[in-house]
């Protein structure tokens, strides 16, 4: 069965973006960027794939990406992950873009259906409300934690108080002080 993987960048104080959706405050260095391209090439947006040397590189872990509307719009492009099946949740506006399937309704029910289909794992790209709605369906967290305090912004999860146990399975550290931690549902 496919897994739902929340692969996300986060500040030390738990924010995935600033109050206006900013995410350019994360310090990325060349070593970490190269690592992302090698390890998770499908996470590189279409507009950067060519300059990263990823044209024609197959998807390694995921063939599907889930995004909330704000996450989709923050990317600033109509088809950000054209190399993946893209689903965007929104009740507030219609998205009429090639390669994007707009989804309304219960995200958890939808994801349970996706998990039963054949294919690679499913990447939850963001945002906080969608992650909160899918908390019980997340099988693995891959958290890129950057050594920066945002102070305010969009949290990793927008959900009520629901302690959920995960266990650390691996951790890597980079020259920019960032760490990547893999956690599986306990």
C-alpha cells in the first residue's frame, strides 16, 4: 500500500512559511540543494528542473503531490510539479489549469482511496490546514529543519490538540546547520 509522506521545511519554532506565505528565509546551501536533487528529485519544481539538471530524471519516491490552495499559489506557477499527478484542495476558488486536479471534500477519505491505488508513495507538500486534516493518514514525516526562528507564520499543522507519536528513523545534518529527520508513525 502507498504511504502518505509529509516532506516539508520548517523553522525552529515550527513554521513552514511566514505570515504572508514567505519561505525564502530558509538558508539553503549548495550541498543541501545537490542532496535534494539527488535524494528527492521529484520535489524540485518544474521551473527549476532544467537548471538543476533534472530534465528526464524519473521520480524516485513519489508520483503524486497534494497541496492546499495557498501552497499551490505560493509556488507562483500554473503547473509546479508537472512530472507528478497534482491535486489541489480548495473550496474558495476554481483552479482551471492543465495538469491540476482540484479536489473538494474530505481529504482523508480521498487519500485513503489514493493509498489503495497502484503507484509510488504520495507527497504531502503542504499546507497547514491540509496537513492538519490529514494528520491521521500521514505515514511518514520528512522534516527539513532550518536553524532560523520565524517568530510567526503558518504552522506545520493547523489542527487542534492531538498528540500523535512518531519515531525517528534517520537524521542527516548539512553545512548550513539544517537537519533532515525521517520519522515513521509509531
